[in-house]
């Protein structure tokens, strides 16, 4: 059964795209068929996987406005074990064009319907805003929302607004929408503040914060410039090990247990 998760946070720089890429890469590493949908006109997920966004002819923009279908425009990277529906700067125009379109909030959901059974996981990377593109991502999140939160004080700002948006979508468009999990990112163990933020977020989202915390890492900041997820760029780094553990945690909650190398599970 396909799992569709949307990664969302209207605040930029919290590790949203980084989490989408690296969770997707580790899902592929663990044998899952994965599609990453880039819903951001900045196309950071696209370029971070080695695709030149300037060369994208048909991607999420064309799919949303109805000029293309998903399947012929999926890019697959067998080495990285992940498929991608790419984005391009033209997606910025969709914000205006969608306003007058019928079923504007459900266009992504309907576009993914014919192909979703081809994948075990579909991850949707939303823009850092509460826009129509993000609403499309939320409505398509059939199995829940993953919210990356940076372990810094300012990252707490806006969580209330994001929660309200999720509730509005839940009440008006998709009654089963839920927060699947909260991912704490960029943790700096040298500061007391980082742990204080984690505890505060746990109060805000009881039972939803994932146990694995992703540390701040130079390697994970470097990887996108090489067009690689951390699984390939620096698989032994602390951030890679954290994303591996985080992905295993998500899989375990979904009922998929990945055995350890020693066979103990």
C-alpha cells in the first residue's frame, strides 16, 4: 500500500528539502520504490539530485496546470535509488494560474492517482510558504504530514500558524489529514537552547516528534552542491547515520522492519 507523505513548513531553512531528499534516498536504500515530488519553484530538491532545473521541460508546473501527465516526466536515478518529478522556476506561475482553475486544491492529488501504485512511498516537498502549492501538497498527503523543525528558538515561530492551516485543510477539504511526525533538525548538542526547543516542540505536538534527532552537519550542507543525497556523498557522517536511523524509525512505524547487519533486526 503506497504511503504519501508531504513535508511542509512555511519557514525556510529548517531542513525540509534536505529531509525530503535524504529520507527518500534511505527509503530507496532500504529497498522501497520512492518518488519525490518537487513542489517548490526554487527547485532545490531537483537540483540537489543532480538535475539542472533550467533543462526541465515538463515537471510539476505542467502537471498542475494540465499540460502534462506525471508518468512520462518522472526521472529515475538507479544509482541514487530514487525517482523524481522535477520542478522548475516556471512553477512560480502556477500560483496565479491555479486561482481561476476548477478543483485548484486537488490537482496534485488527482495527477498522482494513476501512478501512485507504482511506488511504496511518495514524498512531496512543498515550498516554504502557505500557498496554493502547499495546499495541494497537504490535500495529497494521504498518509500524513512530516514537519521538519530546526532546533533554534525562531523555528518555533509560525508553528501555530502552520497548525491552523493544517486544521483548515482538514476541516474544509481533507478530513483525514494528520501530522504524521515532526522531525527535529540542525541540532547542536553544545547548546542548552537546542534541547529546550525539542522539549517545547514535544509539548506542541505530543506523541508526534520522532525520536531520531538530526544534528547540524557540514557534510549535509555540502551534499546538494554535488547533486547527491547524504547516502552517497558522506554515508559515514553523523548526519547520514541520523537520517538512516530516522528512516528506519518511519519504516518501523509503518510496519516495515529493516534488519540490522548482524541479523538481530
